[in-house]
């Protein structure tokens, strides 16, 4: 079903994955977040894009501590590179 949803709309796959990252940081799902983040990095998406996906949720659905966690998770999968 996920593949069908991704193929059905105008958003590209990377944008959809970045949206998923935002949702995962909001729900505190670290393992899934890191799986999706690693996939994006492997596909050439910049670490800064992952960080922005975390940050854009701030104030809408995510608390400061969740943002902090998400940024740490990005650092975990990138080795802390910026």
C-alpha cells in the first residue's frame, strides 16, 4: 500500500521520506527514523535536509525535547557530520 500511495501523488520519493521523518520524530520512533534517514542518506539526500525535516515540525506538532532528540538521531546516522 505504501508504494501505491507514494506513486499516486505529485510528491517525489525523497519529499515523502522527509515527511515521514517529521512524523517519526513527532511520535518518538527512533529506530524507524534512523532507518528512513539512512535510506535517504544512501540515496544522496543531504544531512541538512534531514535536519530541516526535523526542525519544520517544531511548534506545529513537536516539542523542543523531541526536536533535540531528532537532531541527535540525525547526528547518530551521519556520525555527527554537518
